[in-house]
């Protein structure tokens, strides 16, 4: 399955890119499994992290779908 | 249900006039304007940059307005949020709601800004004498939202 990754704010800086396309191994099926799959990329080591699936807040267990957009970012600080 | 994300500043008087125009049933307009402070967590802030998630941001703001309209009897609601570089004294965000009576308008306006603080994908990066830093989310924002739990 191929998905589109987006990174924002401090996570974008830590990862070094704002977006990329990723081919997932067959056993990676949820949002949190992608985070674990990307552990080597310093994705929020020890920091709070939020995920969005197709531009809606996601839970760790949110299932993924072919071509979906999965975003990683820190807790929001607008307003 | 207008929701706007923009780099330009906004004018409260103009926005209020547009929100009220042609609605003589409106008896209450409540607005909240968030502004940039020059001091945060003990450091002087010279400038900040607001980043957001285009697409998701607008959906999140519209969803917050939909939730407010489901809870209170409102005529309309407006959210304007700025992005890009901002300086102390600048306006960041405007929330305005119209209703027949003040109680609904006050509650809905506070609900919208409380939810925006937790759910809308904006991030602030501050420039201080010690360098640039991303603003940490506040526990008090989570507490503020919990009071709206049903």
C-alpha cells in the first residue's frame, strides 16, 4: 500500500521534509504502526505527537487506505 | 458559516457589520480577538510565525462552528485566523457569533475559541533573543475544553 505523508512544525524540521510518498510493508496497517515504522526518522522521540488521517484527527489505531494522507505534527498551538 | 485563514490583518468593525447586515432578529453579537503578546514563558518575543495545515485547517474550523451551532441557537458564526509572520500587538484570531440573546452568544464564542485552541492545526514559532522556538501546547487549554464536555 502506498500512502502520502505530511509533516508539520517541529516534526517537519526534525524529519527534514514536509511531505513524501511511502510504500508500506504489508504488516503496517494503522497510523501508529506507520509512526513505529518511521522510528529511525526521529519521529517525535519522547515528544507529544498528533496524527491526522485524510485531514481529520486520527487515533493510533486508525486504519489506513491506499493513497491516503497521513500527517504527523505536535499538539496544536493556534488561537 | 464563514471561516477564513489569511495572512492579512482583519478589521473588527467591518467584520461585525457584515455579520449583522440584514438580520434585525440579531440581539447579541459576541466577538473574541486574540493578539500577539511580547512575553511568553519569561522570554521576550520579537516576532512569531504561524504555520498551519491547509485543507485540514478549514475543515477543522468548520467542524467547530458546526458543533457550536448544534449546541446553541445562533444566527451565524465567523472565524478568521491569520498565518505567516506576526509581531507583538498584531491580531491573530477573530471569533464572532450572532444570536437573539447574549447568553447563547457568550457561550458559543467561548466554546469556539476553546475548541480552536485544541483542535485546529496551527503552530506558533517564536523568535526570542535566545533563538527560535516552537511554542508548547498548554495544559490549561485542555482544561478549558473539558468544561464543555457533556
